C-alpha cells in the first residue's frame, strides 16, 4: 500500500515511478496501475449504498483533483460502477451489486472462523458454533468441538428457527422492528423443550434485554441439558453479520465458568469481526441475506426440523 505522501503525490496525476522519497531515493518495485487505486478510492468514498454525491464531493473524499476525479467518475459510470441521477449526483451502481453476488459469505465466515472457534473449543473443552440469519432462519456456518464436549445436532449447513436458541436471539435482537415482527409472526412458536420460550410478549421482552446487554443465553431451550451463550459478530459498520456461541452441558455450567467463557467468547467475536470486516466490505446484515439483498448464494442448506 503506498504511503500517505505517495498517495498525495499520485493525486496530482503524476507517474508512480516519478516519485522520489524524501531521503532522495526512488521507489523501486513493480509498476502499479495507478488508475485502479484511484478508481477504488472513488468507490470507497461512498459511505452507504443510498448516498448520492456530486462529482466534486467524490473527488474530495478520494483526495483527487476535481478534473482527474471527473474523468474517473465518467469511466466508472460507463461500466456501471456508479449511476448518475437526474440532479447530476452519483451513487453506487449495479456493477458492484453484481460483483457482490459472487461473494459467498458463509464460505468466507467458515474459513476465517474455523481456527478461532477451534482454539476456543479446545481451551474450554466445549462446542463452539458460528451462524448467520438467512431468510428468517439460523443457518449454521462453522462448528468446532472436542471429544468430550457436549454433542449437538446442529451441523454446518443445517438450519433452525431463531427464537429457540441464543445464536438466533442475538441476531433477532439486531433486526429493525418490522423485520423482527415478520419473522416472529410467521407461524407458530413450537416448544422444543419445556424451557423453550414460545410466548411472543415474553420473547420480545427477552430480545430487548439481549439488545441492551449484548449477549443471549439459552438454558436448555433448544436441547435438553444444553447451555449456550452467544454474542454478535459485527462488520466494520457495527451491523451484526453473524453470531458465535459457546455450548456446554448445563450440568457443568457454573457462574464463574460462565463469566470466564463470556469474556473469551466476546474476544473471539471481536477477532472474527476484525478479520472478516475487510473481506465482507462492511455489508450490512440485510445485505447478506441469501437471495434477498446485496449478496446472494445458492440455497443448498439442509433444514433441521425444529418442530
């Protein structure tokens, strides 16, 4: 990545290899296509997908002279990377949407999360899972366990209803009210165990608490003798893109173990957030829903019967 001084120099439109370091030395290395760097600096200037900016605003945010910024914007408009509105302002175009659909979010999460959750599973001798909310269902992405940890029926690729697990409740708590209501009102809430919360008023109250404290606990609601705590995994904009859960036998869970586990689970979620944020490009939660937003993927998950 060029240094800030180099980037300022490039903004003048000069050639990369014409730059001389302050020490008097010249930059050595493979010649870069500077237009690519500049084009992406323009695209990254948009802070969200609905933002309309003038050419001068885009150029200023991208640290480019207005004239060279204007030429780049015209080229980006021609290929569909930006769209020009009737008022002469620009927003991200459908080309970016098309490219984003080629990103398989669950595969990225699986690859990045596996070493993180494996280390956590070994440290506590537990099962650890990562999941996403897709079309109103919890979709399991990754799982790590030990020979002695509590067996669970949820495997990567399976799905279950979100109201009955901590993995799902953490993600439900992040939804806008209208989306949350759509999911919770879509069919009956079935009790999987005697502890499953199926009263909607009680569930809404619990989700409000989850939103305040930042984690959810499932005490034998999804599976008898299973205790589970989940926290959100956020993108660089602060949106929950997934959840990560520590799963333990309810008989082995103590208050002190719960406190230690929560701290380490939160640390693991933070590391996972940091490592995925760049790759996921800060897509908001609604943008990664399968077949429902900015990113799409083949829906080949096997549904796990929750009833």
